């Protein structure tokens, strides 16, 4: 029997579910004639700030822009060092380099895939200005020790929340734990637009004002530019789409957690795999297993042969990419994770039957 392919991500269910609301929102923007910033973006900024429990939300062009505008607004620049993880999407470190600072990597805790707080202290120097933790795969980083270290050493914290919209750490939304938080609305993220988009959030009035100035060519007042900024504005169509989706995001994150739980049950007896913990506040942007004994690539290929899409986030740790070019062995846990991780298909409306098909194929492939 020929079976339909299962992609790693299928947005069609979500789009069908909110089809009428999306159409109404898009038509509202078309009729308004206001396409860049304007009332739709302001309304979204207010709604998302309220959802996250933060004073300021600034709509930007992308998550990458939110990271580097956030760093600049926090006063990070040439000569400064920023501590971050090498096991992340390139944009995390790229943003640090883009503002002229130097990324200083710290290895991950293999159990969480996030920054290992115990290894941060030894990397702090007189030049260190900030820590940039990433909440990878939707799992909040272990923030308490990171916040304590930042307090002791007078460091700023910018959270990379690109994969963790709605995730909570000890009851507080990620992005609101440090001085600022950066979010991405890339279509595949937990709260995704249908194009590029990003957001910076902060409780600091000064940081918010600087970020608003930077996103509009360094001007507070049109044509009175006061510094070299960027063209990095959220557009009204994306804001209107995000306003439709925001009220559903908690239910969708909960559905992701339930799908992750179901995967863990279905895969509990499979040997040669390490399954992710359904930890507190985790919103499962990705459901990522570790495939042991060097069998990850072979397993991925076998699943592809059965029409099942999977992804490796990420095949190369950032410190080994040629632009940073640090020696192999520098961050062994990140390097090992890159050889073992495999993300399985996951979306909120995914049916248990699809998960059964995926896990059966996986079991067959791993015991073959
Ligand atoms: C997606 C992502 C980004 C970048 O977001 P864009 O909106 O694509 O620019 C940054 N960091 C992490 C961890 C991401 O997953």
C-alpha cells in the first residue's frame, strides 16, 4: 500500500482551522492601506506584551534582527564579549558578531541541550558584557544560576526565545527573565507568521526606546535620524496574522506537549534512543531524540525511504563553522549532540495515528 508522505512540519491543518479569521484579517489590512507598522502592528505589540507579561514589545523584521537590535539596545558593541551556546541556529552567534562583539561559547548540558550553567563562570572575563541563553527546541534554559551569575558580575541577559514562544520558567514566560528577550515569527516557529517577523521584549524603558529608534533607521522622529540604524519593521499583514494566531498559542503549545508525551510512550521500549524529558514549561518547538551508537544518519535515511521527514537541528555546532573555526573537541557535548540528534515530525493538530506510523517505522529501522 502506498502511504502519504509525512513531512517534518505541516501547517495546512492550522491554516484550514483559522481560514476565515485569516481572510478577515488580511482583508482588513488591505482595506486599511497601512502596510508597514501602523495600528495593526501597535495592536499586536500591545496584545503580545500583555500575553507575555512585559512592559514593551517591539515588532521587528525577524528574530535575527531582534537579537542584534536587542544587543545594540543593551549597549553591547565592539570589544565586548557575549557568552552563548554553540548548539543553536547560527543567527544567535551571528547577531553577536554583527554588533562587533565576540561570541564566547560555553558547552551544553547534554540532558537539556541548553547552556550548562556550571561552565559559564570560567568563561567570564573583564570584557564579558552579557549572556545570551537559547531556549532550544522550546525547552527553557536553566535560568536561575544564569541570572545569579549575571547579577554577581554585572552582566546583561538577552534571551533567544526564537523556539520558545509561550514557554515558562518557574511560572514566568521566557523572554521576561533577563533584560530583554528576542522572538522569531519565522513560519515554522511555535507562533509563526506567514513571512518573516520578529519581536524584542523588555521591561526597560530605555532599551525599548533605543530599539524603536534603531528599527526605523535610527530615528525617533521621521527624517531626524540620530544614529545608524536599520530598516527592521514588522509589517501590518504579518501583525494581523499573528493577532489571529496569538489567542490559540497556549492550546497549540499544550497539544505539542501532548504529542511529545505520546511519542515518549510509543518509543519507550525502543533501545538505542534517548527520549526528551517533558519538563516544566517546555513547549516542544521540536521533538528531538538522540540516536545512539552512531546510527542517526542511517536511521534518518531509512525513515526518508518510508516517506517520513525528519531534520537534524543542527548538524554542525556553531564553533566549528568556518567563520568561527574553533578546534574540534572544544565543546564536546555540543559536538556529540550534533551527531546524535534527530527531530521527528510535530505539529499541534497531528493525529495519534500519524505518530503510530512514524514510531513503528522508526522501530523497524532501528532493529533492522
Ligand atoms: C529561528 C531562529 C533564529 C532566527 O530567527 P529568524 O526570524 O529566522 O531571523 C534565531 N535563533 C534561533 C535559536 C532560531 O531558532
